[in-house]
C-alpha cells in the first residue's frame, strides 16, 4: 500500500514530508532546507524508506 505524501512548510521556514498511511497513521520526515530538498528525498530516497517501513510493520 502506498501512503499519501505532502510537502509542508514549517513555521521556521524549513520543510517536512508528511507520510500518511491508509490506516490514518502518519510520520513526518523533517529537516529539509528547501522544498526542492524534500522533493528530491521523495524522488530518490522514498523507495528505500518505504521498504524499511514495510519490514518494520511486519
């Protein structure tokens, strides 16, 4: 199952990626300086992160 993803700007001007699972649980990946950094994380690191999360949930 693929979660929904949202890039959000925090009050400090930094960005987070909010990952919401189909069951409503969510996680926030924080610490991105620019929106492009968050987009790059989604493009290049999300697949490995998702696999780690799936293994942890089993």
